């Protein structure tokens, strides 16, 4: 009996150790303190065993992705998705991404947020990745960039799966197979299809939309593709071989960030201060977002001679996050050259306050946030220079 007891205790210790090892390094850096892996597992409730099984069985080279996915999942998914679904999703996302010519050129945070996720907004969680990978990979076999692959998919997938646009579809946020089964989808359902098709072949893609155009003509959803920056396209509305062209370009250029109803948002799985406004399900606040209005409303200026764009971000050292500080840039006489407000966590990580300033000049900067101030000097060294300002302030 004693021998059997020792064997059982040894097995129990090994199982516990395996679980601990699976959870090591799974805390989500930069997120709220209640988003540690233990807190996430607690929120999984009766589905905790499935989440732990996914963590225990994921291959080592996919562990970071699985940890990231689990610490960013909506609670309803934590409490319902099984380990097989998560393991398959993770395996196929890595497989597709690193088989592409661009896989080693895409930032890791873009892969995690825009290739790895299995869903976009509130749609049903279909197991789409394996079939989409088999069906769509041959279409993009010769594509050399994410942009090339995206325009090919936008031209070809809808006829291949026999789905057309219709405002009379059963629901706006149809899942991939709900759209395929019915043969119809709204702009939301069409966008979900294109995003998932892109992700299935390793193209980073995300869901974008506005709750209401400024002319009151309704809401709209579309797709953004990452290829050394974000580019947009209308789902099932290809414009030849080009991105950043669509029927809604003029309306998007008149979006209004100061009014949340008329702003433009992109879905993110990062925990941000704002959620995506789903006009078809306005009470659902489970999908996070970044405000990307400025990229659609601000034209890139032709720079005058000996001038350069300088980008600014202000970090609140108390929280470690970006904050919306008042920023002033002054020359050596004290004259103000530029004033603006830095972007906080509601905006894309690479969306910065930008000023056009004289090359080679040594300038002074003042940042103010919650009655705290920070001062520094800097020299304009070249185009797209990034200046980081740190300020101590309690929220």
C-alpha cells in the first residue's frame, strides 16, 4: 500500500508541476493586474480544465501565443471554448504565418493581435481555420507580400465560397459558416470572411468600422491589412490590385474623432480604454478597440525643404501607459512652434502625435498631464523621429 501511495503522490506532483510550468511566463505584460494567468483561469469557471489543458499541451514554440490568446480572450470564450479548438487555432496560425515570405518581417505584436485570434467581434466561434487554410493557400501561393495576398483573396474568395452581399441577411455579425450556409452576408459578415481568410494564410488583418457616417447615412464595416503599416479595403469590393481605395474613402475622410458616434475604430484584442461600438449589438462591450480616425482624416503633407516629421509619445510612469498630455515645442527664443495632445491607449501603438519641425534644430519640449509637467530638449535628426517623454502622475 505504501508503495502504491508513493507512486500516486509522485504522479500528482508531476501533474501539478506540469501545470505550473505551463503557466510560467503567461502573465500578459502591460495589461491590467487582474489579467494574470491565475486570474484568467479563475474567470474560466467550470471551463478551467479545458484552458489548463491547452496551456499544458501547447508546443513550446507556440506557448507565448497560447498564453497571449488566453489572457486576452473574452470571458464568454474562456468559459466555453475547449482545448482542441484553441490548440488547433494556435498550431495553424503559426504554421501559416511562418510559411509565408513575409512571416519573419512582421512585428510579433501584429502577429499576436491580427493573425492569431480566432474571432473578430461578436460572431459565433466557428472552427474555420483548417478548411480556410486548405482552400485559400493555393490562391496566394505566388504572393510575395501581405498586400498582394489580400487583394487576391478579396477578388476570389467570395465566388469560391458563393457568398454575396445582402442587407437582408439573418444577422449582421454572421460567423463564416453562417454566411457560407446562407450565401449572403452584410458588410460585417463579408469583412469577417475576408479577415479570417487572410489570417488563415498568414496575412495580418483586422476589423474596422464606424457607428455612423457624419452625413447620417448609416454605419459601415471594412478590413485593414498590415504590410509595413495598415492599409484598408472594402470586403468583396476589390479595387483592382490596389489597397487604400474604396467607395467610402470620402466619407471616412470626414469622420469626426471628437464625437464617438462618428469616429473610426479598429478591433484589437489588447485591453484598451475603449470598446468597439457594435451597432448591431450596442449593449455588448466585450470587444476592445483603438481609435484610428486620424489616419483616415489627415492627409500626408508634402514636407517643405529641411523639415521633418517628429513623433511624440508621453508615458505616465505611474501606470507605464501612454497618456493624453498637452505637448508644446518651443525654439531657443521661446516661441511656440507646435502644440498638440499626445495619443493615449485608445489609439494604435504606433499612432503618435506628429509635428513638422526644422531639421537640425535644437528645441525645447513641455508636456503637461494632470497638473504634472515634464521638460526636455531634443534635436530634430531626421524623418519619423520618435521622442518619448516620461511624466509621473496619479490617475
